[in-house]
């Protein structure tokens, strides 16, 4: 139930035509302090229509507005402060959560329409580093949130599987590599060859010429070059998929850069057809001055196409293939200008659907306040970070609960969940610092804290011995600690919508933290299992918290162990 709407309707009955219900809903505020009630209405908005002082309007409305869900109204100056009936509201909210379970907060806004999400996108022959974490987990969380509000997300891993680096890799492999070494440790060995190539090429520039030749052969469809490219790609994918498996993230498409090789000429032809190309110093460009952007470089003077040509081909292909309602790109903030240009060129081509494309930028992960650096051949591997997080989680579990069954499985869920949660609890655009010790703590605003709180709720339910919750019972609660939980449960559908509208998974992570904190306060101040008349209501509250915390974590791509 939307209690804001119910209060707005009660106000509207007295106000009449001066304000619509929708206008009243938009004016309603959440008071800064619980002492000032649950919902506040500022009477300023009626001063002009009523030709009275706001304080007088508030006093008169305070006398006349009534609603079964309102316990009392306090008038403070120009404000009407509504105190909701805790018993009625808690019973209604708990009933709704328990009946709907994990589907609480679901909606069909998306009408099953398609939403491709471009995410992760590592380069072939290079390991998945910490730098790929954000794009991967933000994209995955958004896919889960979009599903919850009724869309059909399509997760696309736009692999970096083309370019001159393949010429370098082929040369490196033919000079210093072996099939056995690549098979044994695909990415480690290919990266070694790539680094060695660069080191040797400093002294031997002829290596660069050889690399260009091999890449030309690859572009021309040479059998040997294509065979090596495909092998490097397949071996890399095996390793990538191992990391994705650990994160429990799957993809609907691995169509990367190479997939669009035969689709770029059509883009150039379409641009010519639409008469939007101009030649400048031998290069082919689209002038974007009217968008206040630099020209988009479509073809270099030697005829070679650029990234934007490929991304135009990808955008057109995705529109034709998926007829998308929205198209999202979870790509770092540094690419903002590129996506502005991409959308502007599509608009110039007459494709108004470009307005449905959204760049989902994000900040950097830092260590000690500095950007994660890549020394020659030395990068911060995501898999190693996951290993460290799992080891830290296992250590803490063994201290807290030595007899826990399946310790290793739980440590995996907690450690990996901690890394994902830490990323997603931060506002997407913010940079954040990463240290394992902070990330895998069982206290504070962390993933393990939320998981532990949910496991605690499950433990209470097991101890209670109840077989299940009876939703036909009225679960009236009216204490201050349960009320804070009920308000957070009640706001959950609104928070899910907000996370979708802002493409911001941190809304969900923050809801989980606040709900866990409110529950722990409740648990510390209530005898949940005491055998009295309110025991069923308290257990219903615990069940509702366990359900929504698990759903919060699921949307973020984090597991919720029943025991910790």
C-alpha cells in the first residue's frame, strides 16, 4: 500500500480543486526527525488559493483531515505532521511482504521489452583485472533490477577481440611461444608474449612491421592468421568464463569487436546516403558542432575505420536485432565524450531511437587513494582479489562459528559477495578505495554485515520452531524499533523503482544496509521469542526482513547464506 497516496487522498477530500492528488503526493515530505511524524505536508502551496497565512491553513486542515491509517496529526507552524497508525500499517505491510515473498516490489513497467546492456568487455589475451570489476557487476545488477521492473535485459560482453594487438601476438607466438605453454596457462602465456614483444620491439622496430603484416593477413582472411586468432580467443574465453562463474554472472552474447567487421561498410554507406560526411585533411568526419562536440572521425586518411564506426555498427545491429526500448553501456566515465558523439552521429543519421541509448558511467577503484596502476605486465588480477577475499572470509568464519557446516562454500559466498557489494554500495560515479580488510568485515556497512544479519534472522526462525507464517493473522506491531523496519519494508517498491530510474544499484545496497541496521537494533531491544500475544507478529517481521534482505542481495548479484 502507498501510504503517501492514502494521506494525499485524505488531504484532497478537504482541499478540493486547489491541488490535485498528484500535486499533493509530490509536495509530501519525509520529516527529518521521527518526532515530527512519518509524513509532512507544507501548507505554503495553498496560500495563494486560500488567501490565508500557511499557519492558519495548516491549523484548519489539522482539524478536518481524517484517515483510518492516520493515528494523529500535529500542526507545527505551516506544516501538518501525520503520524501513521503503527498497528494498521505494520499489519498491512507485513501481510503484503509475506504474501508476495521475493516478488514484493516487482512491477511490469518494462512490458517485457528488450534492453541490451554492454558490459565487462575484457580484451582477449589479457587477464580480467580489477579494472573490469565495476562494468561487470554494475551491468549485472542493472540487469537484475530491470528484470524486477518487467524488462528483458540482454547482457552483452563486447569483447576486445580485434585490432593490431593480434598481429603482435601472432609474431610473439611464432618467435617465442609454444602450443603447450599456451594450453597450460593461456592468458598468462599470451600476456607474457605480448609484453616480450613490446620490450623487444623497442630495439627491433622491424617487429612492428611484421605485426602490421600479420594483422593485415588477419583482416584479409588468411587461414593461419584466422586459426591463431580463433585459438587465442577460445583459450581466453575459457579463462574469462572461469572468473565469471565465480562471480555467478552469465552473458547472453559474446559478440565482440570482430563480429562487426563485415558490418562497418554499411555504416559508411548509410552515412554517405544521409549526406552527413565531410572530408577534412583526407579524413572522413561527421561535423557535430551543433551538438557542441568535436567532429566524429569515421575514417582515417588511409581508409581505416575507427572505434566509433564499429560502435555505430553495433548500435544499428542491436536496434535491428532486439528492437530495444533502452540500450545501456556500462562503461567508465572517461568514455563519456565518445558516447555523446555516438548518439549525435546516430541522430544526424535520422535515428531518433538514439535517445533511448544511455551511457552508464562509473568512477575508478583506487588503492591508497591512487589509481590501480599497471606496471609492465603487472596488473591487479580480479581472480587474485577474489581468492584473498574468500581466504579472509574463511578466517573470520572459523573464528566466529567453528562448527559451521560447508564452511568453504559459505566463505566463497561471503568473500566474493563482499567484493561485489563493496563496489555496488558506492554511488556509481564516485571513485572508491579498495582494501580487503575493509571490504570483508562482518561489521560496518559491508556485504558480510548484511549477509550475517539475514543469517541471524534465519537462525531466529529456526529456533522459533514455527512451520510457516500464517498470512491470515493480523500482525499488529506498534513499538518504535519495529516501526523503523516496517517503514523500510514499505518503501522497498519505491526504492526498486528509484534504482531503475537512476540506473543506480547503490540504492538497493543502501536499502539493505539500512534494513540490516534497523533489524539489529530491533533484535537488541526486543525479546523476539518471548511467548506472548505479539510473538507471531514479531516472527512475521523477522521473516519479512529475511525475505527482503535476500532479495536486496540477489538484485546486487550477492548470495545469502542461511547460516554463517
